[in-house]
C-alpha cells in the first residue's frame, strides 16, 4: 500500500471515530444541564423534602409521554414555562436561570430515561 492510501485510511478512521463520539456521548449542553439540575432541581426531584405538600414527580421519560404529570403537553415550551414560572409548590426560576441555562436543562431532561 502506498503512503497516500495509508494516510487516507488513517484519516477516514479518525473521522468515523470522531463522528461516533459525537453521536454517542451526551452533548455539551446536556452535560451542563446535568450540573444545573444537580444544583437547582435534584434536591426536590431526586430527594424530596418531607414537608412538601406535593411530591415532585420523577422526570425520567418526561418527553416520552404525551402529557406532563400536570396534564399539560409534554413539549420543550411547556417544560420551559414550568421552570420559569414555577407550578404550585415548585418555585419559579426566572430570577436564577438564563435562556442558555434553560436550553441546557431541557437538553439534559431529554436524556433521562
Ligand atoms: C422545592 C422543590 C422543587 C424544586 C427545587 C424543583 N421542583 Fe419541579 N416540581 C416540584 C413539584 C412539587 C412539582 C409538582 C407540582 C404540581 O403538580 O403541583 C414539580 C413539577 C415539575 C415538572 C412537571 C410539570 C408538569 O407540568 O407536570 C417539571 C418538568 C419540573 N418540576 C422540573 C423542574 C426543574 C427542571 C427544576 C430545576 C430547575 C425543578 N423542577 C425544581 C418541586 C420542585
């Protein structure tokens, strides 16, 4: 095999593994979302305080169902609204989270199965 062919094979393998890597690993956005979730949401949604009037729902598979636990549509827009405005005993996060934070959180919630 000549050098050029070897080089071509080397770079082809390299780009395929780069592609696989992007396809299989969670996006940077979802990774950031996980940090935000651990900071702002997990204290209720993973490990709820006993004095909450309503137990927060588990968020695994949230977007797989047609409806959210509240009965709203299971869409990014609706979940975004819930996070921004709060829902009954769930606090509003409009003063704490930026638009980018919301994008990242939603990307992360999509990875929960
Ligand atoms: C103080 C506790 C608390 C925190 C913190 C909290 N939640 Fe909630 N969350 C709740 C409760 C309680 C409900 C159920 C509200 C209801 O239906 O009355 C809820 C409901 C939800 C729902 C379902 C909404 C629906 O329409 O059914 C989503 C999605 C959600 N929370 C996401 C989040 C995210 C993302 C965060 C972090 C940014 C977060 N929550 C932080 C308590 C909390």
